[in-house]
C-alpha cells in the first residue's frame, strides 16, 4: 500500500446556509475539523427551489466559510428542484428529487479547478450517491457516511435499494455505529467495500464543564431544583412527551428542553423550553443535573456525546445504536417506550454520589470522542483506501 498525502477534498450533502444555519451542522463540524488538519475543502450543497421559495434569494450561490483557526472552506449552493417524497402508485417522487440533486452536483463538480484526492458524501441520499457519481466523473475515489437512523425508513421505503450500478466506484463507507455497520452488512448493497465504524463526536472546545449556577441564572432555571435536560426535536422518535410524562409522575422533578417542533412540551414541570443555537446548547447542558433522551432510533446521537462532554450522566435507550458510547459506567439504559423505566431512572439519579460517578465517567468517555480525533480516524481510513488504488 502506498502512503498518500491527502491535500484536497470535495464534500457533497446538505450543509448549513444563510436561511437554515443549523442544517446538518455536524457535517459542517467534521469538514471544519478536516480543514484544520490541513486539507483544502470544497463543499457542494444544493438548495431546493421548491423548499426555500422566495427565501432562496438570501442564499448566495458561492460562499467562503472560515474555521475558528482561520482555514477557508469554499461552499457552493446550486439550485435544484425537489419533488418531495410522495408515493404515486408504485413510484415515489424521491427518485426525481435525488436525480435533480445529483445533476446539479455534477454540473458544479465538472467546473471545479484542480485535482481532488477524494469526494465524500453525507448520507446515502442527497450526498452519498451523488458523491459516487462525481467520483466516477472526476476519476477520484468516493466515500460516503452512513449515519441514517433506519435504512428502510429513510431510503428503502421511498427511493428504494440503490442498484449495483449506483454503488459502482464506491471506495469506502464511514459508518457512525456498529448497529449501522451491521445493517449495511445485512443489506448487502455495498458488497466488499471497506467500512470503518466511527461514532459521532463533538467539539470539546465548545462542549465542556461550566459553572451550573451561572448557567441556570442565564436561562432562568431555579437554582435549588432537580432538573433533567433534553436536546432534540419535539417528535415521537426523540421522546420528549414520554420524558415529560415520566417527570410528572415524580415529586419535585423538573425538565429543561432545547429543541424545535410543532408541539413543544408545556406545563408546570417545564422550567425551560426554547429552540437554541448550537453554540448555546452547552449552557443548557451545564444547567441541568441529568441528560435524558428516550429516543427510538438513531445512527449515532451527537446530542448524547455533547451531554457527556459536559459531565452529565445519561439516561437513554437500551437499543443497539447506543452501544458504542453508553455503558453501565456512564449511563442508565432504559426501554425508550417505558414511562416507568424512564421515571425510575430519573428517580435513581437523585442520588448525588451515583450521579457524580456516572457523570465523571461520561465526561471521560467524551474525551475520546473529540471531533479532531474522529476527523483524523476518517482521514486515515480514506488515506488507506486511496493508497490501495494508487
């Protein structure tokens, strides 16, 4: 195997823009970390004309983003037509949306100057399949991240199973959990393409321990209450309503929510509930005593790693997607559909010594899950696969 010095990378996928500044912010975080490792990064992130309508004028077609260290990322926002994902007989319009996405990515990629060492797509649809196509057009190795919560729900039921032709040329897959890696193996769609399991990570320069009372005062959370925290969408899968129901069955327990959704949780047990910018989330995490996320499905949950980095003990699902990061030493695993189990776990963590022990171990686990280390591991994997064909 030849050692390849990677210098220039192309990324494809949904990425933050002027209208939706936190769209796939974790994808952006990874690209920033890779740029800070000395790789010249370019991003192609098509924006839907049909989704953004008049607001699309607020999104420039090209922009330069800078990391905190001053490294520049060139970002292209070509326009594409999204036909949504509607089932019409045996046909789903997701296929039209994906085809339009791939077409505009191809137009931009063909105009780019210089030779890229690889192309990386974020998720299979609206990223991965387009990256493979671009890899074949530009004759460069292609990779995609498999971070979907559930293949059937997010790909299979609408777009269908990618064909052998669509996968042809793929050089490697970055899977976010062993659960996802096993799922790919069982699906059999990538054949013998190498896979690395690289759990999601966090920016430890943003997510770290802070003074609890200072954070509570900033958010208006009572200083003397036992408060559990939740970060995520207000949807059935994430479990905000199940958490609130569990809290209501306990005496003198309160909950702080950060998230968005059509039906935000309300009531006298809710001491905080707002949509927060990503940079504000550490304030909430440091203001609560325990982090609770009774989620039903994930690829690998960034919010959990962020909470661990702030030194919080975790109460979350006993399903396999959490196996890479949660153990009995840093968390209490529960059936995410069981109000009783959620309630009992919250009650158990009233014990301060147990809370501190699990929180300390969670903090130590998070130190191994920095975005810098993940970027290094991914680049090492890509370097190995590029070297194999050099």
